[in-house]
C-alpha cells in the first residue's frame, strides 16, 4: 500500500496511491490525515488496504496523481530522529579533518533529533538565504513507526515500522562545526527536510525490505547529471530495527515518529572510499562525502556546495525502472 498527502491545510489530505503512482483515491472518508491513521493503525490500516485494492481494480473513483501536488506524507510530525547508520560516511568525514573515530561508533548508533514542525514537499524549493552556509543534499531512507514502548527490543521495533520512504535531509555544512563546538548538537545547521511523495508499507515492498533494510539503489542526480547510485542495503552498520530500538532506549516513541538512516554511503569495490560515477564507482548521496574524499586524496576539497538554481533529484526504482516512492526533485531558491 502506498500513501500520500495532497497539499491541504497544515496536515494534508490523505490519499491512497496506485502501485504505479499514476492514480489516487481520496481516503478522507476513512481517515482525514496520515497522522490520524497512524494513531489508530490497527483499525484504520485494513480499510486503507481495501481502498488500495479497489483502486488497483478500478472499482472506485480515481484521479491522476501529480507529485507536484503532494506535500510531505507527514507535513509535520511529532518526532524526527535521524541516525547515522552508514558508519563509512562518518569515518570518512572524521578522517578528512584528522579526527580519531571512537570505536563505540561501530556498535552504538549516532542520532540527533531534528525539527519536525514543518517538512518540505517533494517538489518544494530548498530555501537558502546565504550560499556561504554550505548547503548540501543528503539522500536517506526513512521509516515511520507506530507506538514504540520504552526499552523495545530490535524485533519489537521492527514490528512497529509502519511505512518506508526517502528524504533529502538538507544540511548547512559550514554552520555545523560552530554548533558542534558548543557541545550541544545541531540546530541552525539542520533546516527543513523534504520527503518522497509517497510512503510505502513494508509488506508492499516485498523482498526489497528485509532485515530492517531497504535493498534498492538510492539514485541521486545533481543538475541533471548522475551523482549517486548507492546501494541502500549495503554497508549499513545499523538496521532500522536497531535504530528505532536505540531511539526508544529511554523513552517511548509516539505513533508517527520518523527515523532516518543518515546519508547512504558505500565503500568502493576494493574496500576503499567510494568513487564518482564517472570513474566507475557508485557515487555519493551527499556533497560533503565528495569533498571529504577530495581532501583525503588531493589535500583540498574542490566540489562546491549547492548554489541558487541547482537542482537535486532523489528516487529509487523497481525492477522495471519505475519509481517506488516517487521522486524528490528540488531547486535551491
């Protein structure tokens, strides 16, 4: 089942979307918003599944689904917690600034709590007031949970995952060092994130969702050119069950909590840092990683951060090269 929110008020209008993302059926007679559905998932989800079946069989009124009309599936959420599950990315960034990486990073996930009172839609511009802030894209996988009790095991956390999607977790890289130096974490350096047009139930993903990971290629284009073709299921040190359980260690998570994977990052086939697509590698899911590798190999970063007018596209495909979650496609404005 694929769910989306059309732009309408603060919390959008819930719709069920066809598997090929061509059509939608209004779901507001079942539940007005996605958050309301998540609050009462066990009762509401079966009715939404029936609606999805009727849509598939063309048994109900349907309308064309246009991704430009979509808000983030959850236009605002009670909680947005982003991890750093691809420790390769963290290791490279720390290596570039000659900082030792604690051994604990390999068995204790990093996680920060981001702003969740307003997310960008999949085709909304990235607002950037000052290019000197170092605006970066970050292609990630996300999950949305139901209620998760405090102290949940990895298995219980996996069972609480209701939906899977993608995000562009925008970062302002040049503001990060100053904030981290204060010892109190990210705030100004993490503006609003954008999410894929649809979120998908794990069951609908089939074998692409296993062991708490999305086994598809995350595809990123920058200004119309291939930038990343990274395997989301590879080099993921912490699966989503582990990430959700980590978030719930000392507090319960409310239904509608969004948990991110952190930047997807792959090592090269020889075990070293990833290579650009033009050099036969799989590329990258953020500009910071390119700059990090340039610094390690050449002594200085050369690739610029995002500028006004730059365009970013993030998506994942099925075996027939159709988008699974729709595409995040944004212009820096």
